[in-house]
């Protein structure tokens, strides 16, 4: 390689330009020169040398660029973010060969047809095998290059490819035929968002709530705390700003649930019994679907309250326990029994549940917070602190509190400590913009939380009743696409604090599991599609299977309930009657309506003030906001089945 060359950068980067490279330049250097990924999105794949060059995963970006010199006929490199769809890219490559390079033969045509079938929701596992067979038949250099790229994509993104085939879903929202609307596709539970908004516009609030519950039986709860991935993909955002989906959900649910007259039907009993371990969002949601379908369901909850981490980990000022209890009451009205203060493995064995039920669902969540450092009662996991404040009514903490972490749990702990009249500092490895917490970090700052970004713990010492915490500067969060923080050991800050709260992740308590239920790295081993464990008749969902946000657990609950019903000889989940969505034309004045933001009330006096901080829309605001929805679902060629 010559000492200096120019390579042109493209893709989802902050600065597209011509970058000078030499024999020491790495792919990571080029990304840094391009000022990183736009909007702090994750790097998913790097494409070097044009369409028929080479694709490499993020873990290989520390490699020297000269390792890929043979692909430099096209002097370009593209950094693609987490919205890159490998299946759509394979489709593009086959079309590129046929249309642009004029390489057109029966093998390429067959390959293209197979990929097109997958992107259109008509592919199956046999189609995937046909693709693999076609790849070895290529004769030209271009076809061999194509085969190398396909094999990389099929291996690196195996789960995504299978998702297209088995779930008929493109999680990135690129394969248009597989989505109804971007907001629906982005929601893990695939709630029919444009549908319930249209029902709201027509004052059919109870039907709107019915429609929500087909895919999310905890909509009243999610209206207050959902991370709203749907709004991130709202198409109206491309014009000006997103539709306030969560706020509209909350308005409707408040109206319907607080009316206390809402009821649902269910199928007659099928005389089959199911035990659910854990009363969190996953366990509650699965119980709802099973109960409506005719099963006798009993939830065993170790705590004195129902809701799991919703009840114990989310502070009262964000999610009052009454909200949880009111929505859970709708589920107990269907016949679901809830037995509280009962810990499986202590008060009753899992084997007993398995012997006395037709199936068992494990949904006990992640309630064991991670921590490190010397033993001290003043060093505690965030989940323990939050539970003690919300459930046990703890009222005290030291005057100065340091919270470690950058996610919503860290923000919850920090804002709760403020309400116990502490001075609070949050230290995170990430910059403020990179912190996993999206909304809450801003609310925490408004309330008075101080931030010390890009610092991690170096040492913790106990000095009498105080803690001396030394922090070191974090220079890099990831290396080779993996979490691997790099520090400047000489750039340090030492803080004297009374309490140290660690919000650095949680893990499940697997102590009650029977020996035939296998785990992998502490997580219950399950089949990705049926959620079956390695034990007969036992299923697992939620955070003990794979940690995530509440709506992810709710989505898994419906899939697991369907799998359990199928295994027990059922005819499919009963979700109620089909709901007709009004099909009125859009108001041409909708473009003039600005978004009505969710209002957050910051109390003047935070001391012991756990009143709800979010303010629901007025009826007038809700109607106007609902009118901003562009009804993207009506533009899809995919039929929508609500049964």
C-alpha cells in the first residue's frame, strides 16, 4: 500500500468526507475521523470497497485498513447503523448485478427470486436453503464476491434473517411489505397505534382501549412509563415532530379505566391449569391472554404487591401503585388468582407447581442488583434502594449520594434520593448525550441532580462513616464494537459521600429452578420462538430470559401464551371480537397543528414529594394530537389481521 491514499466515507456518520489513510490507519480511525455515528446510533456493519467489496462486523474495526486493500477498487467505506437490514441489502445486491453490472443468468435470477420471497413474507426455511445452494453455483468473479457477502450476512445476522422468515417481520422497518406502519413495527408488542388513535378521534375510547389490549393488556401502565420506541420511528418526525403516542394512550386509558365500568368477555373454562411464577409485566400479561382463552391461571408473587419491577423499581412519582392495581383488577376480573407473599423454592417448590398444573410459566424477573466494592451498608444496588423506598416506605439516606449508572434505573434512584433530601451526583461512563436514559436524564437535571459524565469507579474506601470514591476518566466506551471501556488512570476525581448507589444491572434469582431447567450465563435457556425451557411443560419469559423494557416483556408474554395454548391442544388465543377502524379521510389542516408535548411538573419542594410528575392531556389537546396522525397504516400492502 502507498504511504498515503484517500478513501471516501459514506453512511450513517456525522461527517462524510475524503479521509487520508496510511499504512497505520485502522477502520476505527476512519470512523473517528468521521466524528462517529449520527445520533449516537450503534454501528452495525462496515462496507468497504463499494457494493461488491467486503462487509465486516463492528468487532473488526480495530483492524488495519490495509488488510482490505484488495477491495479498494472502489475507494469508499460506508458505516451503517442499527437500522441496516441484511435481507434488504441482499436484495439490493442481486438487483445491482442484474441491472447495473448486466450479469444476468438463471442462477442470479433464482437467487433474486428467493430473496424477494423473503422480503415479501412468502419465504420459508426451504427458501433459505435454496439461497445457500445457489451461492456455490456462481461462476463469475462478481458472483463469487456476492456469495462471500451473502455468507457473511447469513452468518452474522442469522437471527434477523430467521425473523423475516418465521415471524414475517423486519425489525428495522426496511422491508416494506412486512410492515403495516413504522410505529407498529417499532413497538415490540406491535400495538395497532394508528387504529386506536383513529378510534379516539371518533370518541370511541372504550374501543380504542379494547384495541390496545389485544397486544398490550397493560396499556394503562405503559401510558405512564413506556419507553415509546414507536415515536422514534414515527414518519411525521421526518416532516416536523412525532405524534404523542404515549400521551394519547395515557389519556384514553385514564378515561376508560378510571370509569370503573370496563369489562371483557372470555371463553368457557377448558379445565386446564397454568401456574405463573412472578407477578411482573410478563407474568401478568401472559395470565391475561390465557385467562381469556379459558385457562385457570394462578400467579405466585413473592412480594406483598403485584407488578414486579413496575411496582418495586419504578418510583411512585412516575408510576403510582394504584395505576398498577387498577389495571391488574381488570385481569383478576377474568378469574386470574394472585397469591402474594409466596416465594417459590421456599414456601412452595417448583416441582409441586409442575406436578399440579398442566404448564408452568417462569416470569420472576431480575430483582438482584449488581454491586461491587467493600462490604458496607452504605453501598447498595439501586433496585434494593428503590424497593425499600416505594414498598417499605424508607424515609432516610445520607446527605450526599453518588449514583453510578446512566440508565433509567440510575435516574430513578437519583430522583428518589433527591426526594429524601440528599445532594445527588450521577456518574456515568457515557457522555450526557450517550447515556442510555433518554427522557429521565433531562427531568433529573431539571430537578437538581448533578452529572459527572465519562467517569467510572477506580477505588472505593471506607473512612469512618463516609465513603471515599475515586473516579477515573473514561476515554472510550467500546472497542471493536464491544463494551470495553478505556480509561485515563491519571485523570481522577475523589468524592466524599455518605451513600453509594449502583445502577449497573440486575440478574435473576435462579435458586428455585429444578435441575432439568438449564441456564446460560445466568439466564434461563429457552427456545426463541416458543419460549420453552429445557424442562417439559415449563416456559420462561421476561427479564429472566433476556432483560429489556416492559413492552418487550409484554410482547413475549403473548407469544408464550400462544405457544402454551398450542402445546396444550388449544385453537389459538382468544382476543375478543374484531374491531372495525373508521376510515375517514385525513383533515387537510392537520399539517398546521403543532405537537402537544407531554407536560412534566417539577415540584418546587421535592422533599418527600412522590406525587405523579407527568400531566395528562386535556380532552382538547388529545383530540388535536390524535388528528396529527398521518395513518401510515393505510399505505401498506400487507393485510392486517386482528383476530
